[in-house]
C-alpha cells in the first residue's frame, strides 16, 4: 500500500466513524419527507423512514406551540422556537404505521396544523398525518379501473331533513346496466362522520385494488352519519340506537334499493362498523335480524352465542381489532361463536391500536368473506 | 290621564330613549346567530341580520389574534382578549352577502378558525363563512329529489397519474337507464380545486332546485382540477393552458363519455368557469372549437367577435360578473358580440364582488340557457 492509498483509507475510516457518532447521538435518520397528507405545496409535517414525525409551524410572536401527536402519556410533542419565527420539533419516538389525528396547541388555543389536510374526528376537523405502512400497497392509488364515491342526499322523515351518505359503486357499474350488486353498510366511529371511510379509510381504493386482483366479487358500500343524536363531546354516554336505526333501516336502505341497482334482500346485505360503528352494527343487526345477513365489528365489541340464538342465522360474523387493543377478547369471542356453530372469523391487525390502519386492514380481510356463502 | 298611566308612559319613554342611545352608539343589531358553515356544535363565528360578523377564538396565552375578514383595505378585524382567554371582535361594517374565505393570524402565524368548516381557496384550506343572502332560496337544501355528486378517478397518461373529478348526475339518472344527457364542464378559480363548485358553489343544489321547478332540462356537470402545472402562489403568472387542455379534452371528456350516459357531441357539450376557470374556458373553447358549443365566462374575461370568426359557431356565449367587478366591460363585450350576430348573454350579480355568490347566481342564470338551441 502506497502513501496515497493509506491516506484514502484513513480518511474513509474517519468519515465512517463520524457518521456512526452522529447516528449514535441522535438515532433519528435524517431522511424526512413531506407527509402524503400535506396540503399542496406544504413541506411540513415530515415523516422519516423510522416513523418519527417532524413539525415546523410559523408563529413568530407565540410563546408556545405544542402538538398533540407523540408518544402515549407524554403530552404530545413540545416544539422549540427558532430565530426564523418557526416552531420545530420531532416526536420522541417513532409513531405507529398508518393514519393519526392530531392538532396544535398555540398559546393555549386549539388550532390545526396549516401544513396538513383536515379529517373529521373527535367531533371536529382535525389535522391528519400518515406514517407509510409496510403493507400500504393494498390501499394505494393505482392505474387500474376505479369505482366512484357518490354523495347522495336522501329524505329522512324521522329527522325532518335531507341526510347525506356516500355510496361506493364498483368499476363497471355504469357499463353493465342490468347487473345488480350486494350492499355493505359501513359505519364510522364516534366523533367521525360519513366522510371517514373514504378520506381516512381509503375504502374505495381498498375495494378497487381487491376487485382488480379478482380477490372479491364487486359490491356497493354505503356510508352515512351514525351520530343522529347529540354530537357534543360526552354524548356517547347517552347514546341511544333508536334514532339511527330508524334512519338506516327505514329510510336509507329503501332509498338505496330504489336508486341503485342492488340485490334487495337480507342475504345480499351486510352491516359493519368501526368502534362506535361496531356498537351500532351489534345493536341493529340484533334488533333487525331480517335486514342483514353479514355482520362486522371492527374494534367495536363482540357477539355472544346467547344473544344470537332464536334469530335468523348470520351468514358471517367478522370480529377484528388491533394487536394493541384487545386481541385476546376478540379471539375468545370468535372461538365461542365457532363452538356454537357460527361462521365466525377473527382478525388481529399487527402492531396497530384503535386507529385507521386497523380498520383499513379489517376491511381488506372482511371484503372477500362477504356475499360468498 | 291618571298618575299610574303617566308613570307607565314616562317609564316607556325612558326605556325607549335608552334603547335608542344604545342603538346609536353601536348601530349593530344584537341578533347574532352561528354561521351556517360552522363545525358541528360550534357557536362562533356568528352573523347578524345586517351582515356583521363576530368572532370568538380561544387562545388564552396569545398576545394578538387578527382575522383577515373585514372591510376592504383596513387589514381585517383585530380581536380583543377577554378575561376568559377568548379573543372577541366584530367586523367594522357589514360584509357582502354570500360566501367569504378568511383565516386567523395568531401571534404572527396563519391558522384557521377552529369554529368553521374549511374550503380550498388561495391554494390552502381556508376558513369559510356565509352571510345569508336575500335570494338564498335558489341554493337551499330542500325536500325535493336530489342528484348525486360522484367522485371519479380517471387515468391521465399526460400527467402520469389518476386524476380526480366530481360529476353531478341529476335526479332520476339511475332510474331511466336509457336516457342520455348533455354535459357542462365547469371550472373553479385560481387557488381552488375540484371541490369548490360543490362545497362553496352549491352547484348540485342549484341544479336540483332548477330541475324541481322545471326551469331547466337536466344535464350532467363535470368539475375537475384546473391547475395542472405549478400550484405555488404566483404560479398564475406562468400559467400555460396546454397541460390542462390535454387533460380535459383528450382524457376527461372521453372518459366521461364512456362511463356516463352522455350525448357525446359538440352540440351537447358546454364549458364554463369562474375567474381563472373563465380564462381556461376562453382559451380551450377557442383552441378546440369542435369540442364545445356553449361557452360561459364567470368573472373570467370576455370574447371578441374577431377571435371567434372563422370558427364553428358557438350556440351561446354567456358572460357575467359581480356589480362590484367590471359590469361595464362585461356589458360592452356582450353588446359587441350581439352586434356581430352572436347569441351572447350578459349577467351582472347585484351588490357582489369577485366571490362565490356572484358565481352561484351566474350558474343559476346560465343553466336555463344551455342545450336549448
């Protein structure tokens, strides 16, 4: 080895050790990229390959900006003011894969991050961020035929207004005008609304991808607002199902059966919901067992064989949750249903909590089981 | 008059003069009500019967909160901090009827009002407020048959992605499956997107109401994103029409004609747009005169007879603006077109500026003139 070569080797080793040192001290990879849910042209918030989130919010005369997103129980992430008038900060640890709601606390007031799109949750439009998931391909927007998501306004005598719902019609719905489809009624969670399953859940993209891969037979999905009573925080304590049950089964289902090409019977109608929407599914499928033949509870409770007996038999009972929720309870309830002879299926979403990646994955698992038996 | 009566008269006069004094000092009627665009359960912002707007924003540790909404040229409305940690303030004067964008400046940072819904304008999701208009009935949600607004995702080779559009299909579209409809391609303004005509414009409700009153024959409306190039502020200076023209006429129109029941010819196809969307309409109808037969410029420039000659004849040229914009220019241009033998119609929206009430009214005036000759 000549002198020149030795110099290169030493320089290389030095650079390498500097690099290591830097990595050791911070342990955060500096490969941050703008979140996919940012507003057009906005560079922040950013996410790195480990799932850390970095915020960057302009508020030159503010004293404090805090972000509600962060590691559990630590009060979110406190940002630090820079000389440029921006508050910057990074979550203390990596966030779970998938979608998270959050907001800012600016000098004691609740505001959204001006960098991101807004999503209805917690009875308000919240900021949203997406941590790329290792399995995100199943809800990616691809160059394949796409179904439509239609906003409908249907008359509701019981609530004396025109109510909104969104209806997913699969690719090809417009072309073969004689074909009829089964229908899944799919409910959002507490504090969310009828926009959640499309915006946060990507239900339409999940369906488009499953259909393109021939993993399911096409069906229609109907999503409407499930909090027909008081929406104020805390209202869940006084939640009664009657008002929503009337809207759903006496008003929306008949409207959909008249205005869309549905197979209008129990055997071709499913109901599922996440969280509070699971609670609604549980109550309504038991109260109106002649309406729906397929049931899905996504982080939304369980059924017992006792409450199902003496009712028309469900063709499927699907129960799911995230691995960070109550997988034991879900698996136990499903086993008890199977023992009693029911077609029960459980699904546990790996490394997710009570959040939308759990429910996107649940829909992907549920869809191929619907309208098949 | 006995003593008792006199006392009542005096007391009454006193009360009356106190009332007058109060009215004279403030001149603002205390009949404020929550804006119709507030988020569920939010009491503020509020609007009174004169069109004043009152704001009420929680930010207990902030030094200053300013609202960009207010009388022109006065820098919006500065709010005053109360002992309860809320900043409160009322616009210096009444606002124009209709929809307005605004945002807050909280200690120097740009944030949205947490009380209101968000609307995409100025290349960001802005806060929105609605001053009830005396003629608001034409875009009210009524107990009549409603059309649907469908989100479609169409393939775009020229931009190498799946692009989004919204398609209004009129009431009854699903029932008579042999009927075919003409199509209006309707564009938003600079900094807005394909959600604007439904969210801010209520295009679907305007159509539903006109159809219910038999004032128009039903047609389809297609709304897509018109800023296919750089969306960053200031990008309008470098705006070139080519990219959008390709998306619209080579990709979207053929997709709609295959996937919806359209009458797929020039005589049953219209293009209109507001502001920058008018500029796009102007350029594209002239560049592709075989595509569209009906033209509408809403606060978006004018045509001259010279640029129309030697082209297939437009069946209608509709030009509109608010009375606070350039009504003389619009009326003059329309007169020149009429003199040259064109079927040109102008419309001036009374007491409105470059805002959405001008364009809601313009659509209401334009719709009955389409596909009629």
